[in-house]
């Protein structure tokens, strides 16, 4: 089996579960750190000719991270493309099982079992639920909207983001509107925009800000096993 991955989290999942299957991955596929495969460009601008030249049996993609014209071009070149859709935690587990089976993984990997157990064992949040705005970009400001995996992750940890009913999945909201929304806290991931202690919190004076790992908030792969604990600690720290 020869696999090219166009999704960083799926790259990590396949590399951890079907060693040797991956022959290509995007420039953004940073996990595992020692991954040694052909790089085929970005998630939004993959080099289709380079992918085809790798003669993959399968290209794995995601309906949100990758562009349909690129996937159409790959199919037109005779390449099989598996496109995932991940909008919540249960769907992430279903899609991971589908991808790993398609990539020839011999069995359910230990990390997948551990991740499912970690989320199944997650206790109900204690006390009142909190509200948040969750920026994913600035200049312009963009936040989590409706029907997102990251939004479901936060909801399971007792945090409801205020734009969950917005008609767009990643709406652009002016900063003054984000402040006026009156959230209990602001959740700032380090990807896709790299928010840091010096870049992000200053825009929300007087509001608690939780700096969280984007890999734990938005990736579906081995990081799911540690995400409940890591994110829970970061969210609690914002209110100390």
C-alpha cells in the first residue's frame, strides 16, 4: 500500500498505525517529527503532478482542509481519493477507523483505543458551563462558528462557544463585536494562527484567555488520547 496524506492529523495517524504505508505528505505534516517521505506542497496547494508521480494507491484528504479542484484533478489522473468529514468527536473516531482500514493498518492501534477510552471516561463538567469566543485567525478576526470539530471538543469540556449557531463555520467577526459578545473566556489556539501570550490576549483586556494547543483542539489522531487532559488543564488555568 502506497499512501499520500493531505491532512496533517491523518498523516500522524497513518504513520503511527501503518508503518511504511506513507510515501508522501504535505509540508505542514509535522508529526511524527522523524517522518521521512516526499513533501508535496501545502494542504491548499498540493503539487498534483508530484503526487501522481508517486503512484499512490490512495490519497487521503479532508473536505475542510483540502480544495475540491485538487481532489478532482487527482481523480482525473486515475488516483483513488478518500475524503473524510469530521464535525464532532464520535465522527472523528469513525473516520479514523475508516482511514486506517483503507491504509492497511493491521488492527485498531493502541492509541485509538486509548483515545476512545479517554473521551468516553470524560466526567460531566462540574459547575456552570462557560461561554467562549474562539479566534482561529486575526487580520481579519475569524472564529469558530457552527458545526466544527473543535467546537464539539470544547462543548464536551464544558465550554460553549458563542458563535455555534452562526450560519458560517468560520465567520469573520469584528474585534469590537467579539468583545461585546460578553464571553466568560477567550480560547486562543496556536494554529492555524499562532496565538501566544504576547499575541492575542492583549486584544481582550479584562477577559481570561486560555492559550491551548491547536493540535489538541483541532487534530484527530494520536493527540486525541491526551487532548481531554491537556485542554482541560489549559481551560482551568485561565480561570485561576
